[in-house]
C-alpha cells in the first residue's frame, strides 16, 4: 500500500504502528444543518480508506467526530459560531439545551445520509459536547508546559513556542488572509488560535472561566481518547489542511510530547459546481434530499464520486450525475442477469481480477482505475457464477450495494420496450395524453416509471 502523505508531500509505503491494525480519524460534520454533497465526498474518502484496508486484510479502528458545540464559526476566532447560527435560523433561543437538541436533529439526518450513501458507520462517532473534560485536560497540560496565554476573550495557543508550527504546509504565516486567521489585537502572533473561548452566558465551567472549547482542541481531545497519542491515518477535506489540521498537530504534539501525532495525512480535494467550490455560503447547498427530490439515488452520487481520484477536484453537474445514474443502473442490470443465468451459487472469486483490483487500491486508492478493472471483469469470459461472486467481492470496496440489491431493476422484454419507446416518442412530441395512456399500460404490466432529465426509469412494483 502506497499513500500520498500531505505531511511529507510524497507517496510513501504504508506501515502501521501496530502490525495488521490501522487506526484512523476523520473530521466529521458540524451538525447545525444538513450536510451537502461536498461534505459527503470528504466522508466518502474515509469510507474508501477503511474499506480498502479491510479488503486487504487489516483490522481497522475508525473514529469520526460530531461537532455539536464549541467555537465553530471558521478557522478564525471571531464571530458567531455555527451552532448559534443554526439556532437563530430556526428561531430558537440560544441555550445549551436547544443547541444540543438542534445537533441531535442533524446528527440523525447525517447518520441517515451515511446509511443511504452506504458509508460504513465509524466504530466511534463521538460528540464534542460529551468530551469537554478531555479538552480541559489537554489545555491544562499545554498551560503547564508553557504553550498558552490568556486574553480578555479566551485562552490561546502560543504558536511561537513550537519550532515547527505549520509543518503540514499551506499556511502562509506572513499573510493572514491566506491562512484565514482573523486578526485579534491581543494575540501575540496572528497564527495563535483559541483553545478556550469565554462566554458569560453559556458554556461549561473551566479553570479559566465559563465558555466553550475552541474548534481545533475538540478533534485532538477526541482523537487521542479513542486512538491514543499517536495513530496511523487522519483524513479530511483539503480545506482543513492549512489551519485546522496544522493546529491539531501543534496542540496534540505539544501536549503529549509525541511526534508525529499522525503518520499519514490524506486530504480530499473539493467538489466544484460550475467551476466554484460547493458551499452553503455560495448558495450551493445541494444535499442528498436535493438529489432524491430530482429522482436520483444517493448511490448514484457515490458511483459518480468513485470516478474521480480523491486528490483531484471533482466537477458536479446534473448531467454528469444522470450519466452516473444510468451507469449504475446498467451495473444493476448486469447483476440481475448474472443472478438469473448463473448455473450455481458457488462461484469462485477470480484471483487475477482481484489481484489487479487490489493493485489499483494499493496505489493511493486509485478508485477510477479500480472501477475500470471491475467493468473489465463484467465483460470478461468468466462464468456467470464467477463474475457474480467476483463482483460482490470487489464491491466490498466500491460500496454500490450489489449483493443487497433487491432486484427492482427491470429486465426489459420486447413488448415492454415497445411501450417505452412509444411513450418516449409521445413525450418528445408533447402528447402528454398519449404518454399518460402508455404509462397506465406499463403500470398494468406491474411496473412504475419515472422521468429524470429526459430519461425513463423503470422499476417493478
């Protein structure tokens, strides 16, 4: 296994700290709203890493945090935090109880999104609000070691006390606009960041006063609790690399005295819509619900995401999603045919295709090329039984739900195809009365039909 390590900026051979075991952490969502599909691409990276190592025989221990409290506005330390914004948006009083209730609503929505995307639930999904003591303990240790100072609004990490602060890269300490570090006249250095923010009205008691943990300390507190002071892999979006992850490294290594905090850092590139990064601030709030409303399966988005390497920006449009949806339906049809035609349910996994597939996975999770191997296998001269069982085996990484697919995809016979062709012609001619009549005829045969961007999708009732 070779991984591109953001820390060294090189592709390196993987070596776990504990033989046969991979310990990994992924930055999870701030649960003040529904996550958008750009967020989900990042979470899919963690799933692919986990599935790949399990495919290769490793035992994986995966942790993803849930950020439900804290100072969460941005990588800076000023302004309303995101949970507060969520409460204001929904017209609720700013209280801890309301904040936690709001979080629970969106945690439930998030975990449903994970299920619908066939993203395996991490072994630990800790909430920041339940780990305040871990944050306080780490800040106390940093204070005792001389890495902190206190201002009128909080306790800050003194970056000047760490010789190699910012070693993950991407942070221009001579230009705060590049680092997105908010200016604060009480800071000793612009890069210094909040460990604890004071709040006279809300929050938790601490040795420094009532308030909230800073965003960065929460990840360090939860990561070290569940994975120890050092572990193998940390994944996340490329937007977290320069500030959040550099700050995680700084506070964790200075508190524990152990370096490196994480051996391999993996960062997924951004999702772009019409050339711009998808984000709520730019109005690009496309969620899985948006996809469902337009008639797409969440797994169609997963299949689309697999076609772009995680280190490359991914371009999204409804046209490319439609193409992915069509491709996924073709795979499902192939699986249905294999099930129907296989002469035995005891096929054997093709060692050659598994080996070729594994080689692409081992090359820094090259899923686009692994998908090509998968499609080559489906077109090969393997027996139907061997194709089917091999498809199921490779899908343990791809996560398209092939073995659990319920078979609603239709094997279209000649009579049904003629009706579909006539209905499409009627719709193209805007003869909707005839289109509706044909739809009813198709329904009488036991099928439902839906239209998405000019394509007809057919399912058994």
